[in-house]
C-alpha cells in the first residue's frame, strides 16, 4: 500500500523489450536503499525491483500493465515519480493508494493561478470512476485533492513545491497521466450500481 506522497524522481536510463514485457532500468537517489523483490510505485504503478547494479535498478512491466498505463510511453531520459510502500509505524500523509492504476487521463489545460497551477484532466466514461469535490485522486502516483469535479473530468491545484518535486512539471496539454481513483469511492459506486 502507498499514500501518494512522492519520495523521489527516477530517470529512465535504458529500456529493453522482452516479448510482451518491457524492462526499465532507472537511476534514482534512493536506489542504494532498494532491495530485490521490493514493491515501488512508478507513476502510480506498483512494480517489483528485479535487479540492482550500482545506481541503477531494474523493474519489469507486463503486457496488461503496459496496456492500462502510461508506462508504455516512457522513453530514455524521461522522469518517473517514485514511492516505496508505506511503513506501518509511519505517518499517513496522503490517502490510501493501492498502486493499481484504473485508467489513463489526458491533460486538457494548465492554468497559471499566480502562485499555483490548475491542471484539468479528462478520462473515458466508466460507472465506477468518480471524483468528488475535495476528495482524493492519484495522478501519476501523486495524492491530490479534486477541485471542479465534473462527469469524466476534474481539476487539481498544484503548489510550486509539488510541481518542482514530481514529474508534473513535464506534463503538457495532451499528455497522458495515470489515474487511481479513491478506493472508498469505487466501493460506494459499485454498491450503488448493484442497487440500481
């Protein structure tokens, strides 16, 4: 389990295709703290560390993961948001994040709010994918608060610190991001749908 609080940024150093899978080799400031078999969130996708060598570590994304996320778009020198699993005795600063991306979204606009930035994203319709005002949403692994919740779209306000310390600074209009909707909201939506 994760909380959506990004620990570090990794840089993609090498990409290898292996049948339907892709191996990513990344460099990060926390590589020396990682271990083989450890789960790490990459842009909100839970991946297992399968190799370590000096400052570089290796993870593998299978076909299903590639189909449902923006990882398939990664190129060498791209940056990725990282978060290690939550420590049981640590602070819970974000919200409950599983590391299971629900769908991708497209950045529709970025507005300079003179001290913050308003990012608006749209996604394909699905009954279980809902947002609520002041509720939580995970964008590329980042726990954010929803503003302007609408059907199949929402906005998030980004402070300068978040912009500088995540890969949101590389997101442009038209970019694809990973979304994980709030787990509680997904359960509620499913229960309501069963009663309809």
